[in-house]
C-alpha cells in the first residue's frame, strides 16, 4: 500500500499549489505539516512558511491552531497597525513592539532546529516597513557586569519610541527610580528591572508588574525599538527636507512639522513614515526564499485593502 504524500512534496518554485476541501479548523494541521516538510529539505529557507491571513482575527485563530497541532514549531505573528490609513492617531505601542520584535528576529534568522512559521494579516503585508539593515543597526544588548550608564539606556529608549511613565504596565514603557530602571521591552511578556551601581549594570531581573516580585535573573537582554522610526538629528533633517520637497513650505503653526523639528513625538506621525527613511521594504524582503500560503479570500482582501487606502488618502488630501 502506497504512503500518502504530503502536499509539500508537490511544491515547486514558480508553480502555485491549491489545496481544496480542507475542513474548517484543520488549516493549522495542514500548514504545520507543510512547514515541517519544507524545513527538512536540503538548503531549506531560514523561515519555513509565511501564511497570509485575511485579517487579525484569523491570524490569532491560526496561531492557536499551530500551538495545538505543532507546539514544537516556532510561530511569529506580524500584526497590522490598529488604526486606519492616513489617520491622525498613532498605532498602539504594544502592536508596534510586536511588529518590530518579529522583524528583528527575522533580520537575524539564519536557520532553526524547528520549523519557523510567520503569520501576517493582509493589512500587515501590504504595508511598508523599515529596512533590515536599519533594524540591525538599532539593536542594543545589555548584560550584568557591563559598563553601561543608565543615562545612555534612557537616551536609547527615548530615541526608539519608549514612553516614560511612573509605573510600567505595557510594552514600550519605562520608569526610573534612583539607580533602578524598570522597562517593558518589546518581545517579552513581563517587564524587567535594571539595577545599576554607578555606570555598571549589576543585574537584570524580570518581575511581575502587579506584585513587583522578582521572577528570574537574566544573563543578557537584547532590546529592539518600539517605534518604526527614530527622532534623532539625521531623521529630523531627512523628514524636514522630504516634507518641503513633497508639500512645499509648511504653513505657520503646522503642528506636525514643528513637533518633529523640535524632536517631539506627535499623534499620528507614524503615518508619515517614509519621510523619516531613505529606503523602506516589505515583510517579503525579510523572507526572500520563504514559500507563501494564502488563506481563502486573501486576494480579495488585498484588493479591498488597496481600495480602502485610496479612499482614505483622497479624504485626507481633500
């Protein structure tokens, strides 16, 4: 009796493969099998599979399915902003932190012992993101015993989108009390506490935000930005030049232009992201050789998304 073939055995570059009659709820089982077979191939890509979901709800459901059918596989989620195109409000800091955590991990990905699956929504994959070399240059590594002043870490946090608060509760926040720096980094489920003695970092400990009790001692910590652009002299100058070149001289009292010129953040400034960068990429540039799986109706969702973007652009332009 012949053994059943995996659908992955029929995958060939440049030849789309359609899987029909998949039972509702079994998508995670099929996709985890695809990822497993692709990862086992010779010269397998660093990420085994990119799954483009119709929306964020489908992406969350598929993540739960992977956790059930293939808990050993590494699953990274890449969500879209939780605001409309050309909006006047900024995306939530926790969502931006998750996006940049995934991008930073993908930028450093060279291969893994287990299959790596990336889940993204249609809205997320159609949006430009910072280039890979920029993220690699902005990472900050810290470890106990290093000479690393609190002032330098605070300056890095401010430049990369972290918000100073009295008590940290959410990703992207930090607080300073004497020689202690509390920080909720992108990519972690709990905050961490940096304990300094002068300019030496003595310890890094994770802790419970509610009880303030220490959970674990950490040997090191890699920090990634929680903002998709920096507010430093170079990016401010780039924004001002691009803004004037695109729209002409700013009108008196232009709140956005004045805020950026002064190095201050302004609600909704993330929607002007290309003006802060010399080059932008897409998620696909981070996954150059990775096979792509499209959920049913994903292509229709892409067309609807671009129509929506045009509508919002026209409304903002008017």
